[in-house]
């Protein structure tokens, strides 16, 4: 298996001949692309869950207030 490798040493592999910059820049861009595509959906999911928890808490608090009064006041600052 190792006899058919195109490079004689690890150093030669890391240098990639005269194409070092091009090869490793593509690997770096791929790593960034992969990281972003794994992170963003997780971040959006966490944000969605937080919003739903806040909404559920707000709704449960509104349902607990007596006579349908949700704690809001009218424009004059007093309650109706």
C-alpha cells in the first residue's frame, strides 16, 4: 500500500510540489465551508427553541391572569 505513494516523505506531501498554496487553500476553504454548514443549522435550531420557550412562557402567563387581564394598561396609563 505505501509502496505506491506518490510522495517519498511527509514533508514532500505537505509541500505538494509547486502547488502548495493552491492545494492547501482549497483544503482550508473546504474546512470553512464544512464548519459553517454544520454550525448554522445548529445555531438556528437553538434560536428557534429559545423563541418557542419564550412564547410558551408568555402564553402560559397570559392564561393565568384573572378575567382575561394580561397585565397591559390602556393608553392613559391606567387599567380598564
